[in-house]
C-alpha cells in the first residue's frame, strides 16, 4: 500500500498483533513515547498467560498473581497512556512498503510499523484428562510451575530437549522425577544425557505412551508389550514441544527450522519496520519476563525506524 491510498484512512504508528505480555508491553512503551498504537487481539488480554492459574515468577507479586489478572493489568496500563485494543482476528498481513496493513474480522488497520506478538502454543498429548486437569496437575512449563512440586513426585512426558531440560530442572525441586518416553532413548541433545543419568531421583520409563491422566496418577501403555500401568504422581509436565503461531507470516518473514520468526535480540526481522516479540521469535528462554523485555526493545527499534521514513 502506498501513501496516497492510505491517506484516506487512519494510520497508526504501530500495529501490534497479539495481546500477550510482549504485545502489551510494546503498546505501553509506544503510547508513553507518544506513538499511536493499537493491539489486535482475537481472544483476551494476556494470551496464553491468561490461562495460567498462578504466576509466581513475575517480579513484584509477593503472593503471586493469576494470568488473567496480570493480562488485564497490562492491558489497563497500556490503555491508560493512550494505547487502543481491538478484539478482532487478524486474517492477513501486508508488510511491504512504508504503510503496512492488517486485514481483520473488524476491518483493515494500517500502520507504519508492526509488532508480531502471536506467541507459541504447547503441543498437547491429546489424551483423556489432559485438558480437564490443565493448571491443576497438568503443566507445560517446568520453569513456570515446577516450584509447586517441591519434594513431590512428578512425571515428565517427552524425550526431546524440552522434556530433558524440564526433567533436569525438576530434579532439583521434586523428590522424584519420572521421565516417560515413547522411544528407548532420549532424542535430546547429548548435553542433557549424562546429568539426567547421574541424577539419583530421575527414573526412566522407556517405550511408554501416556493413555490417560487422572488426578494423582497417569496410565501408560508399554508399546512393546501392550501392557498398561498406572503411575502415581503429584503432577505431570508435558514436554513434547511447542508450535509457534506464525501462519500469518509464512512466506513473508524468515522462519527457522521450527517455525519461529528469526529475530535478533533487538527483535528486528528481515523486513524493516517489522518486529517479533515474545514466544513467537527465536530465543533461548520463553518466559513472561523475556516477552516483556522484547516489547520494550521493539519500541526502541521502531522509534529509530520511524525517524528514517
């Protein structure tokens, strides 16, 4: 879209796709910098964070906070300084040129810069009990929720880097960690193998598949014999990977082998004026605090970009 076409419609300084912690931090910093910013969110403030019953690793909340409340507080703070929120679903992005656009279920929005904050969703086992016990015994982030299982017994499901890292972290908290994997060896990087084998409180259940999760136990099937076994446990951590929400930018932005947006620590992508923040971008640690950091960095880069156009 060129300037002449866009002049008949409102042009924001920043379009933010996704209303999670990264998106709303970008909105806050943009609004405080005097930029006109709008958050395009299809469900509710907070994104995936809003589904988390209790967050204890975000600074400033001595007694913890639930994800829905924290998401609403981030939204309210950004809007206090002038940011807008539109609850619409983005269906198409046009990111070339000086004026970029987002086609949504609520119309077309135009902006000089775009922040992609669409996040990444955990991959699910798809077994009975998993969704029903989400947040009440079933978890997808050991760094987020592991502390609730200090001196207890937990199951980690998976055999890749995510599961191995979670099992290693949990071995320092839980009394016992049971790693359940459908193969006979880990697929994780070699760096995880020795520490896990040497951890006295880690047990391996090879060639097993989880068939059902119930309160206080899981049921597995031995894939070699077909035998079912019930394993008592206090909590289950599913570590079979995550899927970035990058469908909107496939073929537009550069993605890595896992589908995450390739972005530097300053959040810049291969298209000038387009930034990726939070779980959707390439990074070593995906947490609320790192998403918040990305949001601030994106606005700094956006201000520099806007000064050049």
